[in-house]
C-alpha cells in the first residue's frame, strides 16, 4: 500500500506510545507533546493506514487486533531505526566501523600492530581486517578497493591507486654484537667482501638497490641465507649466522641485545608510502590510522640505532 510518504517516524513513535499506555494523555507525556496533538496525529495515522486501530472504552484507548498486528511491524521498524541511529553515532565518534589494512611484511610485525592496538583501545567497537602482502599485492588490493589503506615501498604511479609518501629511512648494517666489524663506526661495501651475508630475496626493491651498490664497489659478499623478511634476517644475525643490510625501521622493530647496528655508506634510501583506492573518500578511521603511523615514523627519527 502506498501511503504517499505521509507516514513518518513521529507517527510511529506516537502509535507505539499509545499502544503501550492505552491512553492519549499518558502517551503525550511520554513523547513530550500535548494530548490534543497526540489525538490529531493518531487520527491521521489511522486514516493513512486505512485501519481502525483503537476503540474508546472506559476513558482509555483499547487496541484492535489489527493494531496489535501492526504494532509488531512497527516495533521491528523502530528497532531498525534505533540501530541505525546507534550505528551512526558510533561511526561519528569512531567507536564503531570497519578498517581494512594491508601492510608489507617489514612493518607488519611490530609497527602496524602497535597502531592498530592503539586504535582499538580508543574505539572498542572497531573491527579491523589486517593483511600482510608484498608491495604488488597491496597495490592490487588498493586498486580493487578491497582495502581502505595499504603500506608499500613502491611510490610510482599505479592505475586506480593514490600514493602518498609516508617516510624515507636509511639502510643500516646489522651485525652480531661481537662481530669484528662491530668496532667500526661506519660499514662500507668493501667491509663486506667475503663476509657471510644475509640478503632479503631478489623480489624486494631494497635488495636490488643493495646489489647495485655492492656491484659498483666490486664487492661480492658470501650470501649464506636468503630470506623473505627483515625480521628473519635480524633473527639470523642475532644467531651469529652473518650480517645484513636493512631499513632502519625494520631494524628498530627487531632490535635486541644480541645485535648491533652501524650506519652504512653510501646511503641507500628506503621509501615507504600509503596506498589508497583512487576516487574513494577516506574515512575518519583511515585518517586516524594514517596519522598514527606518521607519528610513529616521526618519533623514530633521527635514525641513530648504534649501540
């Protein structure tokens, strides 16, 4: 039945109040308007419905069977509206919502969990989906609008993705604490000649840049174990397997008392960035995550991890 848009939430609220109280006067007190106003709105609601909803008996309003049946539908409708309003309030206050994040492995063990933990403490109703993917995988998810924000190391233009710079960090040398090279203030390519070396695998851009620097210096370290993550490289260094060259942020997240860190020269820069789905507004939750990660990087500078 088409009511021509005449029925509104106020009508439903008054109908519910009369149904619950059996009195226009009591309903008026409940909804905060006058008794005559309740009677007028209730009469109009009955006309719009085309149903007799109440009968006057003994100074009160007795619901008809049709009113009771309609009341069940009205309760469901109002419950839905109440839920909508609660959800809107939660979203407005960032107490609720769904944040979808994808991160490269180097930031996924410590840094990203720290930011997500802070967000969930501030907003207990927040739901988070967090993935660990390589930069191409993060970019693919962003282009397909499967995530709200991703963290990548490839900052060039990508179709369907908006890239923003997060930070630039230096690469540094990681050594076992009692390694002979630990006595040097700066590690250079020639220091790594014949030294057992733990590189990340070739698909990483950082590996490519390191290989280029070593090749220009004519240095060929003994590549003992090739790994997929910086965290694994740091763990192997701590076990005395060899040395590695990693992003300062990766090292900071995996620093322990069995390894030492030294600057590496010439400088190798690591660019981190955010990947957002193009042409899509960013939610307040997304912006809060981005701000938290920017603050985390800013707090880590300057990158002096030597000890």
